[in-house]
C-alpha cells in the first residue's frame, strides 16, 4: 500500500477533517480544523484476547469511503424537530502480523469526528481486554473535568491539563487546545454489546498528559462486526460545541414506530421530594402540587419515593383533569426480572405517563443489557423514561425518544443530603459546555430554598434555561415559586421544549449565557461565577432585530456585593425577600445585565409588536363518568361497568374487555386475580385541548407535528374502576387484602408492621404494651383505611392499640358503609382493645383513627399525642358459605380491653 493511500484524508464540506494512518509507531488519527492540526497522532487500537491491535506492524490493506446522509426527528432536547445531516465515512482495514484483521471506522462531520472498531472476520467470540485509544493533550492546554464515578455526580472543575496525570475522569471531557478550538471527548451508540468507558490521564508526551480510554469491565466478550461504541471528538469554538447534535447523529435510528412517538411530551414538572422528603406518600400534598403546576401551565408531576398504588390512579385522574401527566419513581433492581417488568405495563394501565428509574450506578456490559431491556419495554408500552443514578447520554435520545432525561450530574438533590457540600456556581457554569452538550440533564434546578446556598436567586432562576432536560423537574416547593411573582411569571412563560439552542456568551471558568428558541420567542438564561459585575450579552445571533422587546429578571441590587435571601427565612416560617428585579428594554445589538456575586438572570426576547406574555393556567376538565366505582367479578368471570359512550379502556396485563351496547363494558380479569384482590381499569378519553380558554395555547402554540401528544394534541382525562374478585368462604387476614382508598398522616398505612416514618415499608414489628403482633395494619392518625367487603362478610374481629414506638392517645372506630360499628379510646402503654363486629351486608369497611386531642392544623405547639401511631392487630374477616348477607341493625360493639398473656 502506498503512502498516498495510507494517509488519505476524508474530504468533507465542513471545516473539520481527519485521517488515519500507520505512522511507523502504530495506527494514528490526526484531526484538523481549517487545515490546522487540533488533535495530533491520536493512538488507535485495542487488545483482543491479550493481543495488541494497532501496533507498528499493522498493515493497511484496504480503504473504502461513502457518504452517510440521514435524518431524524428529535422529540426532546436542545433542538426539537426534524434534522438532516451528512457525514463522510471512511473504513480502514488493517491486518496485524499475527493475521488478525480489524477495522477503524471513521466518521467526519462539520463539528467533529468519531471512530469505532470492528472485527469483520471473527469466528465465534473473543474478548476485548483493553482499549489502546489515547489522546495526548497539547502543552499549556486547559481542561474541564469531573473525577470519575459510575453515576457521574462528582463536581466538575477547571484545571490546567498538566495537573491531570494520575487521575480518572468521566466523560464528556472538555479541553481548550488553542484560543479558538476546543475538543469535547465523549461516546455515542452504546448498547448491551459493550461496556462504557472513561479516561485515565497517564504519562506525559510532548509536554501534555495522555488520556487513555479505560473500560468499565476488565474484559468484554464480543462477536463478529462492530465491537465498540463511537469514540467522539467534537471540535471547534464553544458555541458550535454547545449547539452540536453529533452524539445523536451517530446513534442508531429509531424504529419507524418510535419515529412517530406522539406520546413523548417534553415540558416542565412539579416535584415534591426535594422540599418535603416524605411527601411522595401523601395524596393531598401531591394534589396541591398538581394545582399549582396547572396554574403555572406546567405539563407534568413527578411522584418520588413513597407513592402507594392504592391512590396512584386517583392522582392520575386528578392531574389529568388539569392537563398534567404523572410520572412515578422506582429503583432499577425492582425492574430486574421478567416478572418485575410486568409492573411497567401495570403502571401504564393506570394512565401513568412515565417513570424515573434510579440507582443503576454502573457502566458494565451487564448493566447496559438491563438498559436495553428497559428501553425496549418502555418504548413498547409508551412510557417516558428519566434515568437517575445513571450513565451519561450516548445518543439514546435519538434511538429511543421516550428517554426524556438523565441525571449523571451533581444536581440540587445534594443540598438535601450534604448541606455543607453546597453546589458551587463554578460547578454549574461548566455544565452547559460539557455534560449538557451530550444530552438532557436532570439537575432539578431553581432551588430557592436550599440551605447554605451561595448562588443568588438570579443564578437559580437562570439555571431553568441554561440547563436543558426533556422534562425539567423544578426542585423547590411549588409554593416557593408561587410566592415569588417574578419567578412564577417567568416559569409559567418558559416554553415546554426548544427548537434551537445558541450560546450567546461565556467561558467555562466564568459564565454561560444560553438562548433557546420556541416559536418566535427566545428564552435566555445566564449564570455566572465570581464577583458581582456587568455581563454584556450580544443578541445578533438571534436574528430578532434591534427593536425586539426584552424582559429581564435578574438579581436585585446586584452590584452591592450582598447575596440576596436564599429561602432560609422562608423555611423558618417567615416571608423571605425574593432577591429578584425586572427590567424591560429593547434588544439593540446587545444588552448589559448586572449580576450579583455568583449571580444570574433570565430574559424573554420577542419580536416588536408581538405579545410578550402568553401563558395561562390549565383549565379543569370533567373526568369520564363510570359506574360502579367498585365492580365485582361474577360467577361467569366477568365484571360489568357502565361509562360514557366516548371512552376507551386501559386494562391490566392479561385482562380483556368488550363493549356491551353503547355505554356498557364486560371486563374479564386475568385468571391470576385471586379472591379478595382487585385490579384497576382506567376509563379515558381525550381532553378538551390545551387551550387556556382565551385563545392562548398551553403549549405556547409550538406544534410538535401532526398527531403529536396523546389524542392528537390532547392529554387524556381519566377515571378508574376497581374490579374485585369476591372473597371465598373462610377466614381472611385484613392485612392481606388491598385497600380501595386510604388517608394517613405519616406515609402509607403499613401492612404487618408499625407505621414507622413517612416511606412505605419503614415500620417495625408491631408492639403494644410490650406484646408483639405479627399481623395487622400500622397507621398514623388522622387515618382512614377502606376495604371492599361487597356484603359477603359476616364478622370482623381483631384488636387495636397504640404502638410502643409512639406516645399519646387516639380515638379509633370501625365504620360500615359510613355507619359507626365500634369505637374506643386507646392510649400508649395500655394493652390492646379487642373487638368483634357484625358486618353483614356491609359493602365498604373503614378503619378510622384520630388523635384524642384535636388541634388546628398549622399550629406550632402540638399536643403530645400528635405523633401517636395506632396498630390494628390480628384483624380477620369471616365469610360464611353463603352469598351476600343482609345488613344487621345491631347496636355498636362494646370494646373489651385485652390483657397481656402471662
């Protein structure tokens, strides 16, 4: 092979070019931009079963070239909509002295290059035991990095490249190679056939450290064909890197069905966990978050840890009536088997729109195979996915557009667990130039109430635009936003998705000003680190004209050097200063914005003569009518329900249903539904649209395309029916049966354990007056737990007392169809009180408890029994060998105190 062929470059219409050659010291990649070398002699190759490939003995035997032209449709991200691209692809085939044939596949784009390796002639399997790809950084360069961790949540920081040696660093890795050019190193196109990688800084060459790609697994089994993901090198000025879509362009195309994934709905979400840790277990609190979110025009609600399946259908219905969709948190290991995966179909059948799945914390091939499964199943079901404790984006936003966010960043949750390790403005400023370049970043911004926060209010608000995620989950309590009129107005106006992203100004060491367009308006977010100062923001790149109107919300009194109030006063029950001020001006060629120390701002830029403010609350809509609320399965295996005529059903996995006339349905549960258990059938129809009622669209008039969103531009409104298979004759432990509804002051009602604290399953063995009990229900007054009896139960027996984990006095009662059948007062330290209740004919049983010293909610001085926990123990239902029983009008039962056994 001649030298001319060996060094043949890729001809590309853009400023970036590259070539692969054996320089005599091994196979090397050289990357140029505008004919200037940016990356020089990048070492290529890998280790296969202990044999190094890419050595000086590698012979170039063949070169082939083609042009890759394609298009894809982004459903979320920095630039929603249709995208076309053109890459030059050159395949270099090498043969090693030992006879092994391997290939380097090179892609050249306008904004960077990528390489990956292939084994076209491999028989059977082999193991990649190392990656020899290595980049030597120029002497005097500067890098912005994070110490490697498999879930990417260490702080990012800037460092002179000469100080990197000996460290392991996560991707993406940014380096400034000269005054103009930067290189962002990352990956794309990974799946369960390979492991992820990071970089390790090793020996110095030519004055700079060498970054070597290191695999998460010691060895990776591979088969014939492509064996590695793309190693990606974005090249150019910072503005081009920030706008780049190369990582997505390199990823596999979505299936035709997912290209038309109309159910993927980007937007903004309310999220209660950050501000109120146990609120995920409280239905009433979630309803409040829905109400405020809908008033702000937001699209989503995320319920984090603590949710209980008893009331999830109710919150889905409540939220859907305001055009808000519900997402549920879960842990990856709870979705790690075929049986566990059935939960996804079950949650979708309730009308849940998406999941937040957490704690994967691995880059291994085995974990990527798990990702493959979750991606395929959520795509099949129509569930959006937000990955937490996760890997960085590597192009899944294109291949699986239901992926609307990843964490992989040290975000606002660190204020909750590490108050003395508050996030720094310097860490935040680096993100738009690094992590956020490669995909959606769920940093949960705008944490006004963070303890020990050093960033200004303007900085926190600026994060809402400077940071991008398919669904932006705002950290703070919704009341913290509603109580700050300027912040509330901006967050209501903020668009749910972006058509274009432009870096207007900034540097990773000082500030970032990012503009994102929706329709004819631009939304600008600026964040800064360092002293108070004035930031000049050029607007010519927006093409809006010098007479465009600009509304700015930034730091109040920014140049005084004082840090505005951060919300600590609010946490103490006092009204906190907002620390924000507004300015209205015209665009000109640039605007000057004063920011506080570690400050920031937001702005809306709209054409002259157009309406600047367009948001409105989401209207409340009527949910479908359905009867009965609880339907029993008959002897024929069918439950009958009646609905409005214009509805459709969502069913649990394995269930079926057919229409009976215009409004009736015959529902047949799966055979696995056991006696006494229930399933939820969702009755849904398209909402009335996303309009506020005054002609202003709740989605800002920016169309995602024909047929987009569920129901052709509409969020479903839903009701639910609980379908129950009746209890069989005999005795049944109440704690084995599902509740049809409950309220409980501290987390969910617990089964066979005490109430504990605010999360599900956090109780302890039930113990009253020193005596232990294995079966029962743990509650925290005020509490109601409702069960369906269907008129089939004869007696309800058990006992009740105050668990030894608490103190105080409580009033308790058993109600049948709202009628009081048993009452008692129970006190800490006293034995349980027995009861035996005639419940013949009762359809709904309710166990109620309340503190014995009522006090107005919100008072700071509460009685001693405010935290009392009540145990209902040894609770048993007896069903006779007959059909439904007539109601009995016997007098309420007299309680009997049970003494401890000797």
